[in-house]
């Protein structure tokens, strides 16, 4: 059975930090609650990136109730630094930001295509009596709206400005 300190009852099994540092694990070891013996790589990465002495100082300066969160952050940063020694967490954040930017571009293109299709549909049915007009559609919301009213359009386009919308419309009308 484990105690909250991360050591087994009865046996004085050293924590991962003391095991790596080859020292005797004291009863009041600051590392023991956060670096259990069965997770040696966790401390190995932290030690490699920050050094045991620096981590010890950081943990000593913090109140006990904040140490768990601090260790979690230190371990995350250390693992990121092991994977990417130059950028660490910043490299991961930058990569995710680039993915977000690419997805927002794809979304804007898809929204512009929807605008194009709606404009084309409206141009094909100038009097509003097309396949989705109130007189032909079975859906209740479309029966409540007039043929030329498009309030849903504004809600569908939160990321595209009117300027971009006009640009896309011009592009699509010109055969793009």
C-alpha cells in the first residue's frame, strides 16, 4: 500500500529522484510525493533540463498546496525540451497556432463557397420560387422567412468580413 509520500509502507524505497541521484531518500524528501520510484523517466527529464538543485529550490520556495501544479508544469516543460531542445513548449504552441491559421483559412474558403452557391441559387431563381423557397420547402423555418431575407447568412459567417465576402463574390462571378 502506498502512502501520500510516494513510498511503500514498511520498506524505505527511494523516490525516483533519490534513486537517480544515488542518495538515501529521507522521510521529508521534497521530491518523494511528486516523483515516485515507478516513474524514473519523469525525474530524469526534469533533472536533465533543470537540474535537481534548481528544482529543489523552486519546490522549497512554494507552499505545499502549489507544489503539485508546479511539478506538473516543470515535467511538461522538461518533456517538451527533451523533444525539442531549442523551442520546447513554444515550438508546440507555434505548431498548433499554424494549424489553427490553416483551418481558419479553410473555413473562410468554405464559407465563401457557400456564399457563392447562395448567390448563384438566388440568381437562378429571381422571384424566390426555387427548390428552397417557402412555397416548395417543407421545413418550418424557411416558411417563416421571406424569399429575399437572409438573416441566417450573418450567423453563418462569423469569421469572414464583408470585404472578403465581396472579394470572393467577385472572384466567383468572374468564373473562378
